[in-house]
């Protein structure tokens, strides 16, 4: 089937089949490490995909998947060592107390289950999220993905607060006063949930703030959020689908960087290197409450099956064996340095935030007003970059933030290629 046929048949047979990342749809056929190849043999540097965080088609993952698939694949109601070992390996990465795991298949399912648990154990109904959040797409979790829900469709159980974007600061304050203003927005959302009779069951946060445009919140901010939520009788759910698994370089989990221990953690994307496996990890005291609850029961047919569990265990092993967190830290520091140097040369680069191997470049039409590029302007940039063989996409509240989130096997020579391509593209498209 040629690409034109693929495009047409995809459009005719798939919901959202007309949606493509780039102006010229890519037809990828092969991957290895940080590299991808299309149907014409053209090579692309992957600066975007965190699912293959140990590198595309890592041989140990491929072997684990195919060996176990040829031996047995059932579900979690039978005894099997892989599921126990995968749970233990995940718990070993967690702080003390977070030690009960439930495997599911997607980040959405993990967040859905986390909300069910929080509601069950607190007796409250309301959930707090940031404006422009993304946590998944089930009927429940879609409501918590405010980036996709227009104001008039929002349910009253969703309490929305301002993301802590120091650059696009809506309060005209700095330092501690700014932190207090951001936290005031959380207080407002908690009060709104109380007034609506929902109470606060939990806050759900992605501390990389991917959908918000990749942010570095003020120091102490997340501790302040956690304090307020717990005071209101709610739990802290950390959605580590993006920030976890060594992505931020300095710590294995985003919440560790922020100095808090959540009540519930959800993980997904990089967990199975492309194989669909995700999980919810909860505190033992919550587990005890659920075990005494005759009406709480959860079973997931595919979650944690022997193939998924082995994939999950293997990915954790590779992260350690190949020291990928250290690589995220050192290569990430070099990437940051190169991006800061790039910013010095371009007025259109308003701001750079991020850490480890997760960075956002906030593009602006005017550095004084900070008016963001339109999503179309960003798409032209990412499409041109794809033509040059560098894969990047956009994110953020205004769709104007270039998002760099490569596999964790990214090295300084890849940084050089990516930064040079961004430099050349901004010049070519007249964005000085
Ligand atoms: C922070 C965050 N949470 C949850 C999800 C949903 O994960 P999934 O697509 O596996 O359902 C995503 C997906 O992009 C995400 O970025």
C-alpha cells in the first residue's frame, strides 16, 4: 500500500484517522535506540518519544516479550512469578510506605482507578487539577483533562487551579508572593468544591506539567498544594506517566524532586517500552482500608499479564543496568546549556523550562508582550524539523511550546543535531 492509499484508507476507516503530527504524514517502519526510519529508508532523530524511553526496540525488551509470548500469556488470577517480581521491582523504586501495586493497561485506567480509590477512602467526590491538564480520556478521566474540555462542559466535581507558570505569570508578583498567589488559586478551587458539596477527594498532578507547557514550579509549591489538599481531607495523587521513570534526571520520580510522598502514584507510558502496561501504587494504609471494604473490587483482564509484567520488570532492569537516570541528568544538563545559548540568539524563544531529558521552548511573537506563537506556526516548525529528520512536537496551554522529550539513551551528539536543526528552522521560517 503506498502512502497516499494509506492516508485515504486511514481517514475512511479510523476515528481521528485524518489527524497527523506533521504536514506531511510520516510512515515509520523501523526503530533502534534514538533513531527511526521511514518507508523510504530516511532516518529520523527521535526527540519526542518517551514510551521507548530505553530506546526503540531494545533487544532485551524484544527478547522478553517474544520469549514470554511464546510460552504463556494469561491474566493475574493465576500464580505467576513475573507479576510478583514486577510489583516488587516497582515498589523497590518507591519511598517507604508506597508498597501495593495494581497493574492496568494505560495511564488513563491508572488515573481512573486512582480516583475511584481516593473517593472510596475519603468519602469525598471532588478532584483538583490544573487548568490545561491532561490525565487521559475515559469518561471520568476526560473530565480531569481540562485541556480537552470546554468550560461549558466541565463537571462541578472538577476543581481547577492555575498552573504554576513563572514565565506566563498571571499575578504580576515574584518570589514568595508569587508562590502564595499560585497556592491561593488552589485554595479557591478547594473552596469551590466544598461549596458545591463535593469536598476534596484528591488532587491529581503531573509535576512535569507537560500539557501546561513543561514548567518548573516555584520552590515549595507542590508541598504547599499537598498540605492544602490533605487539610481538606483529600489525597495526593501523583500522575508520573510523564515525569516518572528517570525522565527528570535528578530523581527517579517527579514527586521525589518536589520533596513530597504522595498517597497514590500512577505510572504508564515508558513502563513497558511500548507494550501496554501501566500501574497504580498506593500506600499500605490505603490498601488496608480497601481490603476492609466489601464493595471495592477491581479486576483488569489484561493488566499485569505475564508478558506485560515481564516487559515492566525488564524496563526497570535496563534503566538501572544502563544508568539511564544518570544519562538523563548529564545529557539533560548539556541540552539545557545548548538551549539557553540558542535562546540568546532568538527573540522568538521567550522561555525555556524543564529538567533532565524533558524541555519546553516557549515560542513568542513578541518577547515584551509574550504573545504566544499560534499552534499553526508551531506545526510549520515541527513539520520542517521532520523534513530535516528531527522529530519534535508541541505542547502547552497555547500549543506554542516545542517539546523535547527523547528516549533516555539520547547523547550529547544527538543534542547537537537537534539544536542545530531548531536553529536552522527558526532562521528559515523567519522567526529571529
Ligand atoms: C500525564 C499523563 N497522564 C495520563 C496519560 C494517559 O495515558 P494513556 O494514553 O496511556 O491512557 C497521559 C498521556 O499522554 C499523560 O501525559
